[in-house]
């Protein structure tokens, strides 16, 4: 995302200049920092590189982008928080939202967190002036985070299920090659004869190649 952002910014900066001029077009030095307040645990400070995502690792990538990430959740980067009151108070607000969402619906939790922060003089002026926008954005961000968690969980479970299915198909093929019948394979693998019959017929039609991935794809149709 930062790569796309900086490319767009550089495009804007040089838009009215000739890129084909023989003179070198100067551009500002970029410095990338991310303040992290997600729920997944990370260290206080870490460095991420664009080249970490490349298919093939190289010591001297032709394209690189380095991002420094600071964990700004409560209890992390205490020295940084002591030097930046707004950041420290924001981390307290986020922590309150997370605590309250364990006790009540997210919209009520956000409203309670905002009211409590104003009462305790935490981001008080900002929250008073922008209360409606903060509540709406906080609810959106929290819902988005929860939906992403659910999506990752569903993808993981689907991957596990797919792996189990592939293992079953491989075992059926192995037993077929040894001349075992559908009933014998079902009994050995403790599966229903109907399920083994489906795999057996698909595998038999693909013999002798036995494409496990293709068989699994046919089973899900």
C-alpha cells in the first residue's frame, strides 16, 4: 500500500515537469513509519521490507521499500508514549474500546469509551469536537477488524478441510492400487461406502494419472 501511495505522490510532484529532460529531477527523501494498534501481538518496533514479499530472495533487490512499525498499544513503547501525549491517549482510548466490546455491543462500547475518555480528560477536546465522526469510524474499524479475523479463520478451516480431503483421496487411490474394493476401503478408513464410491469412481476414470487435486475439485461440485 505504501508503495502505491509514494508512487502516486511522486507522480503528483513531477506532473508538471518534463520527465524526459536531461536535467535530474529531484524528489524528497521518503521515510515510512506505521503506528500499529491491531489486536495481533507484535514487538514494540520492527522493520518490514518490500523485498520480503518477493518470490526470490536477493541481497541487493532492484526495488526496495523499508517500513518501520511501532506498536502503539497500551504497555508498548513506553518511552515513545511518554514523549507523545496524543499517541499515548489514543492508545488508551483504543484499549477502552476493546475492553468494553467484551462486555457489550460494539456501538455501545465505542460510545462508552468516548464518554469515559472525555470524563477522564483523554483526547477530550478532540472527542468533544468530533464525537460523531470518531464513533462512526471506530465502529467501522472494529467491525472491519472482526470481519477480517472471521475471514482468516474461515480460510484456515477451509485449508485444513481441503488438506484432509486430499489425504483421504490419496489413501483411497493407494488402496485401489492394491486391489481393494469400495467396501474394504470404506471399512479400513472408517468412512461411508457412498463417500468412498464417489472418490473411487473419479479416481478410476483418471487412471493411471490419478490427479488428486482434480479429483478433489470434482468432489466439491
